[in-house]
């Protein structure tokens, strides 16, 4: 008797674990989405190993106070996606291309066993134009580009519809975006919503005088922005603007070079003058240095500072006196003479020395 009871209890526990019990049973969550975008409504089983045979997503409509399965509602066709095939316990629902009418209450419901469920309140934020119904004035220049500003208060929100129209002076309005009704603007328009879906600004390139007029950005009949565009001829000032900075840069450079050259000149000039003075002093001292050679009787024979062809008058006089004495002595007595030849050492080429010959006489009586 005990064994069948335990076996039945085991099957009951196994069945309880195997069945899906929706996490957060009876709770109500709030999720926000943006028009044109996608939103995920979270729902899952409490046990990740649970298997789900059947579950449904329903939406509550105020009319009639009824719940309708979303997969049977034609308004959600091709806009719903489930994830339970890759992860059986994941019952979340993804809704894409959100619309304002998708706002409301949704229920994730697992009728298996205890019939657990969780409710989600989905709020949709649409595109409300920033500074609705304002009138702006913009000036452009021919040949250039201009941006006509228009955006939603929520940059993540994408408007369900958007139109740009153009009205030239004294003419009827024409749609230029998304349908270009005029060949005049073909290839010159670009909507700047690549990063932010709520940025509805329109760029017009290569402006012409014909682009002048009034533009309107509309997301609905009650929300629009008007922009008056004026197109002026371009004024080119690039020559004057470019020349002035160059002159201002060249003048300081030239002044700096002059100061540098003057500094170098003042630094080198004293050194050159000092070397010249030292060279002059050395030359004078060397030129005035006399090396005198004398005889035993104190006669000066020559000096280093005598140039070639210069004759010392005193030396000549002394030599003549010596010759007269020799003649007198030779007449009276026998005289032995010794001749001393003096030859100066070789000196540099720019100095020449007088070759001197001196005879010394001794008398024997």
C-alpha cells in the first residue's frame, strides 16, 4: 500500500516541475515603446527546464471588456515573434513596427494545470513635433547646402507618417518628400534620420534661387512646422581672408630672423676684434724683438730687426777705424792676426741678417 502512494506522489511532483508556471503570477508590469520601433513583452516559466504545451498572448480591449488573442488579430500580422522554439521556458513576445494603437494591456497566459498568467501595460510614445506649428526663417546661399530643422520631442519615436511640402511664391504647394513630385529637387534632398528616427530634418544641397519659398514638415493634420527659406547669392571673400593671416604670420617670422642675425653678429664681432688685437700685439712684439750680437770689445755687429740692405752707421765707422789701425800696426811691428768669421743663423725669409767679418789682432813686441 505504501509503494503505490509514494509512486503517485512522485509522479505528481514530477508533473508539477515539468509544467510551466508563469513567473510573477498575477503581477502587472509596465513597458514603454516608441512608434516605429520594437518592444519586448517579457514572460517566462519559473523553472527553466519546464516544458510548455500551450500558452497564449491576449490583449484587452475596453470595448466589451474582452480579451483577444493577438495572433488572431489582423492588426498584428507579420509584426509578432516568439522565442520558445530556441528556449522552451521563454514565452516573451516581440512586437515590431509599433503604432500608437498598440497601446494597452497584454496578458501572458499558460492554461496548463494551475492556469497562471502575468499582465503587462504597454505604453506607446508617438512623435509629437517639437515647437509644433511654429514658423521659422532660414537663409541659405546659392550653390551651398541648408538644413530645414524638424524633430519629434522623443528622438527615438518615429512618426507613422511624414511629409515635406514646398510652396513657391504665387504657386501651389507640391510634395517633395517622401515622393518627389518635382524633378527640380531630384537627387538634392536627404532626410537626416539615420541615427535618430525622430530627427525629421531635411537637407537640401546645391541651392538655387528657385528653392526659395515656404516648406512644411507634417506628421499629422494637427502637427506641422513651417519654414521660410531665403536664398541669397554667395559672396566670396576667400582671397582677403586668406591673405591677411599669411601676412600676419610672415612679419613676426622676418622680425625674428633679423633679431637672430643681429644677436649672432654682436656675439661674433667682439671675438673677431679681440683676435685681431692679439694678432697685432704679437706681430709688433715679434718685430721689435732685437737679438744683438757683439764682439769682445762691445761692438754691435747686427740685430734681427735689420732688414736686407739696411746698414748700421756705427758698425761702418767702427770697421773703418779697425782697418786704419791694422794699416798702422803692419808698418811698425809684426802682428799675428786671427780672423773670426761670424755667420748668422738662418732666420725666416721675411728677416735677413748682415754677414759680418771681424778680425782680431794681437801684437808681439
